[in-house]
C-alpha cells in the first residue's frame, strides 16, 4: 500500500444497484462484472477502510414494477428482497475468492445462507476488518434498498453513503437521453427533494438530511472510482 494514500472516510456504506451486477446482459448476474466490483472493493478495503454494502435486486426482480402489473405489493416486495440475497451471496463469493473476509446479514431470517441483521454484530465485523453485505432490504415491504442504505448507514455510524450509478453524478435530467442536462457537483438535500431529482427516493434523502449523513453519487463504470472517492478526489456529486 502506498503510504501517501490516506482515506478520507474510515467507515463507508456503499450502495450498489442490482443492475450493476448484470453488465451488458439484460438480466441476472455477470460473473466477470461481479469479480471486477469485488476487486475495486478489495482495493479500498486494503486502505484500512471499513466497508458495508447494500445491494439492490433489480437485475432479478423489481417489486414495484411487478406490483404495477398485478402482483400483490407485499408479495412482490418480498420477492425483490430475495433477489437482493442472491446478489449479496454472489458478491460475497467474489470477495472471498480474492481473500476479503465477508459476512452477509439478512433482514429476513435464513440461517443456512446468511446471518440475521444484528446491529452490534455488524459493527463488530467491520471493526474486525470484514466487509459486511446487508441483504433483504429492511425486511419490510414498501421500503426501497435506497432507504435500506440510509437506515443501515445511520445504524453503523457510517461517515458517508457512496451511491454507485451508471452516470457521472446528479443531473437535472437523464444525461444519456438529454445531452445538455445540467450537472450538480454539489447540491443540498432540500434541493434534491424540491427538484424531484432521482438520486435516491425521498425517504432515503429525508433520513440522510435529518441525520446529516452526506451522499456521494459517482459513476461505477469508471474503474477505480470507489477508491478515488475514498481518497477524497472530487468526482461525482455530493449531497449535503
């Protein structure tokens, strides 16, 4: 490790979308993509940073989308939670293969594959240098994995939420569809809420605002970006 590399954050919560795991596929998990993400997490972990991860399930099942097509919302959300467990196990496997000790904690009890989420145990894992992946959302329907990320960040006293996306930060429109969309290097929680910017859902933003947890939104597709953010490089957008 380069002695000059000093992390700006001692404990972080990384929010990954389920779509981040599927690569160019339209569905499911691309093992090469998962391995790449695991390598980037290892690079940050080697700096001594304590890392917790919340992962979505949109590459497998989206509860909200399914409920709009006739599924019962509660059943659909539970199915989505199970999708996040599959993703968490895939990421755990990729991390363990490169010698990063990892624990999956689920908000829904399934003792054969994951620990139950226990806040103090999660913090102890982090203190012992293990990466902790929080699966199954909050365990409750009607709450997104964005809200889970905000909630878990507060529970473990993370210094920042790192929201990994497929664009370079926060814009006032989708930059992939609107070429002249305005980019926000910094923006307040209130402005995110009043302008209806789709950074995270309103519950998550409100939780972060009330508890003063900053959010950094950055492009996951650029190799090494997680480490750059941790080292304090001004990339992406900051919500404060």
